[in-house]
């Protein structure tokens, strides 16, 4: 699915308890329609349509990726000025509070995904049809994915099992513990692994490999190294995925859904978008936000100059690492190399807030189709590579090493990634123990630069304090529950420590 066709799917009809089509708030939104949702799910088509709507919220994870970089030591908020998207600026400076609309978006949109999955699961026994186990497996993967995002950002969250949240639940259902949320994630993914097909004829649909990868990742985030190693090794053993030779090709349109793609969020630029409903966009909003301000030149188009790589992060790449020029665009070097553009007039670009001269090249807006509609800064077709095979190899390496299971395996998988990066065997690593751990974690930084992983890698490995400017231990490991949700809960939910 290059795009999830008609994904909102008469959302007001389907979600008649809590959510509306463009404002998927967790507790406060009133429905647009009042058709009885209890009488839906009478055919396979009904379940299919509801599943498509559940996929739809994946596209709103653009903000998770963007803020996952800005919150880390990889990038600065940027933008036009220090007050441009204040929520981004606050997260960048680690001065965010429970009053932050961008963090509230993550809470709202991920819970909207949970709600849509729970709607299917609440009525999973109403109608039987061929292929039902596969559909439920996709649903449970998606719920696990949304839960995983929520627990990463906010810690323990309310759970309701296979049922939709209803108004009033916020005052009755407590926040579950982090361990309980992960137990739910694991159960969903174990079911998904057992019931998903290894391949799909429709791009963007969940496969068994995606479920194995996310399950391994969930184990790794809990320091369950043995389970992570076993799960990720089983995925590697299938031989279903491989590292592509040309690292740059991964992030161009032609490289989407390739042999390295384990799980990829699909975007398109043909339906238009607007600031009034960013989660309604079928395009990748983060791409336009990361674009070079006022750019006029080859390959790329302009954007809003957020998510600006720091000099320190650019320096994290070793000499000879081919990934650097794929991950980071040095706009001044690029201008020099394209001095003959426009009959010798050269490329044009402006400078924004916190300008370093660097941009997140992987997800810069490219020249696009003639059918692009709406605000072109919001409708970019660049897919998000949510889980790549290189990530799987590095997670497996980390699990084998940090779990003191097999440093030989850890080095094998680490060096596969490094050999592609440098194009030779001369940069293989032959360390063990804690020294090998440090190399693996640094490798994750440069391999996955710009892909929204860095902040959470630093937090889960206990390295955020002292690495991320302004990060306060025992506070900034989690983000605050939005103030509106605390108020609606009426004392039922405690705020995260430090907020």
C-alpha cells in the first residue's frame, strides 16, 4: 500500500465513543456521527475496512520520528526562529512541561491507533471469515506498535484489553506499570509472529518478519537480552532480508520497500494536506519540516529547516564512512559542488534558527510527482523506514554482547553493517565486553542517524545524562503526561516524576 486508501474510513461512524475523524483525542472528543457501532462487523469487508483505518495512524508517527531526533544530541530544533513551534524548541532544550501541544499530539494519535485496533478486537468473535487469523495478527501488531511508542515516550499508560476506551474510563482505569504495558506488547507480538504470513502481496502490510523484529526490539528495551537474541536470530535465519549494497539507495523513492525494509510506513503526495489537521496528511510531514529553508536547486525542494544536525553529530562519523554524506547534507559544500546550476547562478537557500549548515539528508524533501496537491511542505511521499535489516543486525549484536551470550556473533553482525559503510574489511571491530558495547551503540547512532532512534537508545542504555544537553536524570527519561489528560483523569493518574 503506497498509501492506505481512504484510511479514515468514515471514522466518525466507526469510532462513535471517543474519537472523531480529525481530532483523535484520548478522552475529550465528541463523535461526528451517532450510527451504532455495535452493529458493524458483519462481513470480512467490514473488518478489512477497520484494519485499513488502524493502519492510518502510522502516518502520524512522523512527529515521533522528528522529535526523537530533536530530543537527542543528534539535532537541534531549528525552524525560522526560537519561537517557531515552541513545543519542538522546549523538547530540544529539555525544558518541556505537561503543557506541550506536540507531545500531546503523540499521546492523542498513538491512543487513536490503539482505539482503532481495540475496536476490531472487541468484536473479533462476531463474524467468521477466511483469513481472520491474519487480520487479527495485523491488528495486534499495530496495537503493539502504538503501545510501544506510548510506553517509550510516557511510561506506564492505561490499558483496557480488547475493548475500546469510553468516556469516564479516564477516572476509573489506572495507568498500568511499564512492565504490564510491555507484557501486553509481547503477547500481541507473539500472536502476530505465530499467525502472520512471511510475505505480502501488498506493500506496507505487516509481515511475520516485522513482528519478529518489533518483538526483539521490545525485549531489548527491557534488557531481556536472551529473549531478544533468540527472537532476532530467528528472523536473521529466515534469510528474508539483506543489506543493500548502496546505502544511499535506501532513502530514495526507488529504494522504498526494498530487501532491507522490515517494516516501512507508507506515504503519498497526491491527496493534499493542511496545518488544520496534520494527522490527516497522507504525506510525510516530517520531511517538509526538515527541508532546507528557501531552497532552489537540484534534487531537493524547500522546507522549514527544523531538525538541524549538530557539528558534533557530523563529527561522529569516522573518516571514510560512506554514510555521512547520505545522512547529512552540508549545504555549503553542496552549493559549491553545484555552482553551475541555473546557468551558473548556483543554488539558492536561506538560513533559519540554529543554523549549522547541516540538514537531515535522508528525509529531505525530493522533487515530487506532478500530481502532488495541497501544501507541498506537508505532502512529501518519502516512506519512513521504521525497522531496517541493519537495525535488526545491530539489535542482535547488542543483545548477544550486553547479555554476555556470544561476542563472536555480536562482532559478526556489527561488522556486516560496518563493511557496507566503509566498503572494505579494514574497519572490522575485534573488541569484546564493554568496549564492544560502546562500539555497537555508536554504530547505531551513525547507521540510524535521522531515523528517530537516538534519544531512546541513550535513555534505555543509561547514557542520556551527560550526553544530551540539558537532560536531567530521573526526570527526562520520560516525557510528561499532557496536562489535559491529568485533569480529565481527576486524580486517577499521577504525573511522571519531575513534572
